DNA sequence: ACCTGAACACCGTTCAAGT
DNA sequence: ACCTGAACACCGTTCAAGT
């Protein structure tokens, strides 16, 4: 118990476990110290404050992300999708941390530089101009961020949203959202059974098609 | 001073002002009560707890959002973009609140039902199937969420990110992100001067093109 | 250099009491 | 019904002191 020297790494590992197990709100400096069987103040010798702990956790989330270069065998569209899938997977590996990661500007911009290479590589192979690449990557990254936000906010009630949506739409004052009501009605409960995986793939299909269209048009 | 009766509405209005002026962290029940010149406990007669205050604020953000039906005069692609612009504008009207709004599942799903109608209407006019509409709307909403997240996280240093990105990329170990380094180098500092408005438009262009491609292909 | 105990200035919320 | 004061069980962090 506590016989090992305290270290930044040990602190962050324990912090990550607390967040994964009990959520971001459970992570307090005092609780963290208690779990490490150490005085709360000892933490401040390894990390300047709580913000630094959170930033350190954001680092950890991306530490595992590695993407092999698939070479020219696979088409650029598929390379792009693979990059997107890997990034999404990194974000949802620690759902309780996703919000923190996504909203910590410094964490994101620090890491985005390395995360972003596979996207650039795919689009470069697709023959896009530097400007087109830059804008397309920003767009797809924003989509992934928004998707991950939705995906990780909903704890694990993945499919419970469908009936909710259906009844909520039907309870609306008549004429408030007529198109929505009709379309949702036509889809029915089974059509609304939302699956995050296929939703993500559907988004990727739209985005790659849109990017390809821009290239073809020579924009 | 305080001669008027306390009300849920008055509490939320004051809370919104605090958040707009000083950020989300400045909003505490005690601080809110002090601003209202009232005992902290009085708040609890109008709102059950702090979470309810935050949820109420999320409501307020969307309260102002109203979108006129442009009719059939304007093409569906432009209708879709207008819906997206209106939604983005609602999210950035109170930047300090955006993160709260986006991460509060109940707030989002409550409001999404009404926010979403213009998107459905545009895509319905575009001749998409119910399934296509459902998926396309989810995708574009996710993009807007991710975009708004980035846009509102960066306080007001809009363009300061460009030189940062450039130097950070150039400081990378050689070969770590070669494509990124080359593309960013070709863009140069002026090419990287990121503008949120044009970045958003660029995303919308990609998305509408991708959606249109899916329709044309009859997917 | 690393760890500690006591203390400061805060939190959200409960509870019993007032009007 | 609405408001209050005192109290409880927490926070992050500073500071002076220990080894």
C-alpha cells in the first residue's frame, strides 16, 4: 500500500480508472489521493492542479491511437473512412472522458496534429488540393466530434431513444413539425431503431461522396 | 431591489446573464442567489436543483430559434443550408453555454424534435426516402454539433490558431506526419488563416453534395 | 526533493423553523 | 406558499512545517 513512489504516471492511471468506473464527477483531488493512499497535497508535487490532471487524461486517451499506413492498395475513400473509424474508436474507448477531451481546446489541438495525418494522407492520395484537403479534414473531424458527443452522452441506452422519439413526435401540437411527424411515422418504430455503428458509416458515406464530388467538379 | 417576487423565469434570466458575462464556472447557486439579492435556499422553491437551472438555460438557448418556411422558391439544398445556419447561430449566440447545451442529453433531445423540422422539410422536398432523410439529418446535426464545439471552445482567438498550427507541425519529429507537414507548408500562413464562417460553409457544401450524390445514385 | 496537517474560501443541498 | 439561517458534507488550493 503506497510503498511505491508517487509519480505523474501513477496518478494519471488511477485517475483514468476512477473516471472510467465512476464518471468524471467522481474525480476529485481528494478522492484521487485517497485511492492512492496518499495525502491530497502530495498530488501537487507531480501535477500543478486539477486542470493538469484532466489534460493528462486527455493525452492518455489518444496515446493508444495508432494507424498503419495501408499503402496504395486500398482506395483513398476507404483509407479516409479507416482514419475516421480509428479516431472515433479512440474517443469512445473512454466514454466518461470524451466530453472532457472534446472540450479541452489545448488537449484537442495538441493531439489533433498527430491524429490528423492519416486523413491528410488519404485525401492527398485522392488528388485533392492542399486547400481542399484542409477544409475536408476539418469537416470530417467536426462530424466525428459531434458524433462522438452524441454517442458518449447517451450512457448505454443505445436503442431506447427510438420509442422516445416516436412518442415525443406524436405528442407534438399538430402542425408543429409536420414533415418530421410524417417521415418518422413512415419509418415506424423498427425503422427508428438507431444503431450508432451504421449511423456513423452512413455519415462517412455522405462525407466521402461529398468530398469526391468536390474533386470531380474541380472546385 | 428584490421587491419583485422571485420566479423561475427571473432566476433563469439572471443565470443566463452570469454565464454570458463570466462563464459557466461563475454560475453557482450561491452566486446566483446573491445576484438576485435573495437567500440561496429560495432558489430551491422554483427549481429543484442546479441541474434544473442548467437544463432551463439550455431551453432558453433554443427558445429564440425560429425558421420561416421559405417555400418552394428556393432549392432544397439552400433550404437545408439555411436550417443548418440557423441552428449554428443559435448555438453560438451563447458560447459559454454551448458545451452545456451540447452535452445535456435531455436538453438536446427535448429541443431537437422542434429544431429538426426545417431539415426534414428541406430533404423531403429533395425527394429523399424517409430512411435517407433520417440518416442525412443525423449526419448534418452531428457536423453542426462538432463544429459548434470547436467554434465555441476557442474563446475569441479566432485566427491565432493558424500560426500555432504551422509552428507545431514544423516542430514535429521529421517523418511523424509527412503529408500534414507538406500540405500545411504548401498552404502557408495565409492559407491557414482559418475563418469559422467559411469553414462552416465549406462543410455544408460537402454535406449537401454528398447527400445529393446519394439521392442521384438512388441509394 | 518529496510529503504532510491545518487552514481558507468556497461549493450544493437538507432540514427545521419562521412568516 | 414562500423564504430563511444554520448546518452538513464536501470541494481545490495555499502555506508553513516536517523528513
